[in-house]
C-alpha cells in the first residue's frame, strides 16, 4: 500500500512590507492620514502652541515692561502663590462664580427652558414674536448690548422710570448692585442659545407619551417634572456645560458696562486677568490667572460630563 504525503504549503515569500491588523500594510494607514495633516498642523500651531506657551509663561516673571521684559526668568509657583494670597484674586473668583450661577445656571437655563415650552404650546404669531425678540438680543454685538443695558440700568434709565411710575424709588443700579446688573444683562443677551437647545430637544419628545401621562393624572407641572424633563436630561446637561463655560469667559459685556467697578464689585476673573496682564504689564501673573480659569472650567466640564455619562448608563 503506497502512502502519499502531501507536500508542505510553501511559505509566503517575504514582501518587505510590514502589515498591521487585518493584513493591511501600515503604510496604508499613513496614506489615509495625509489629508488630515494640514488640519493637524494648524491645530498644533494655533491651539496647542499658544496653550503650551501660556503654561510656560505662567511659571515666569514675563512682563511687557521692566525686568520681566528684558530678562525672563523661571519663578516656579510664585505667580500662583501671589494669586491665592491676594484678596482681589479671591474676590474675583467669588464674583465669577456668582455671575455664572445667576446668569447661566439659573437665569439662561431656566428662562431658556420656559421660553421653549411657551413656544411649543403657543400660536405661530407668539412663536414668531418671542423668537425674533430673544434671538435679536443674541445677535447684537456684545458692546452694543452692553451700552443698551447700561442705559437701562442708569440713574435716568428705563428701569428707574418704570419704578417711578409705580411709586418705587430708583437708584444707579450699576453702582448699587453691579454684579446683579451685569448678570441680568448676560441673561438678556444669552438666553436665546438655551431656548434653541431646549426647543430642539422638546421637538423630539413624543406627544403620545405626554398624552398618556396626562391621562394617568400627570398634568401640568407634574408632567413636566416627571415625564418631560427626564426625557431631555441629556440636552439639559449639554446646555448647562456650554453656557457655563461661555459665561466663565465673559469679558466684553462686563468691561463695557462697569469696567469691573465700582472698585472691584464686578471684577470677575477675565477682567482681573486683563488688568494684571495688560494694565499692570504682568504677563506671567496674568497667564497664571488664565490657567486658574482653565482649571475652573475643567472642573465644571467634568461635573457635567459625569452627569451625561450617568444618563447614558
């Protein structure tokens, strides 16, 4: 009986090219990345580059004039120690948090949701009027909006005229309560964004579910709290994150209305940073304050992202 032995399979000839997963040459992946090279280069130059330079400057005595301009030296954590030991800096952090809480988390978020609910259940005429008025305030240039609100809160402004009509005393609101005045101004100007976000989210809520909830006895506020809001919770967290980060960096509106005054009663972190970096020429110290702002924004972002992940789980 003759036994036939099958010949061994010939080993593939080496091609000289390394392959990755799936047997594709690694060079193919690099070729696919080539169209992204200009965008990556621009990001490195215009985004990563300035961030790295700012981090470097925050640990130096860099200045526009004087010793720090001619002889930049590494000073370690001195700028941060100076900041956290300054009452003006801690005051600006407190005012920034108050401004963000009043104008973004409470004001824009709540008013935007209320307007979105109003537009959802109102007539076309009301929707057009509200949308035009609110979005009109949003598209105004920041400086124009600031001067309009300054005239509104002024001693002889519209607010005091209205109060006088009902027998209430008026005052210079930009002097008596500047952080409240700029917070209301930011609410007036920025609510349109929240309104649009919530209008889009509410349009995705099935009306059948809300009608079923109403038939089960969950009407009005109960339906809003226990049915509608849970269904748009991801939109709520996303909106809160975006408007919070935007409000933390508001500069032009406050600067045009009060310049941080009177004194430092409305001097938020962006204005304090500007004063130190450009009015007092302390670029290194001002950049250190900017890094603190970045850290505060990162903390808020992590909180909101954890909320989004919890909703997705």
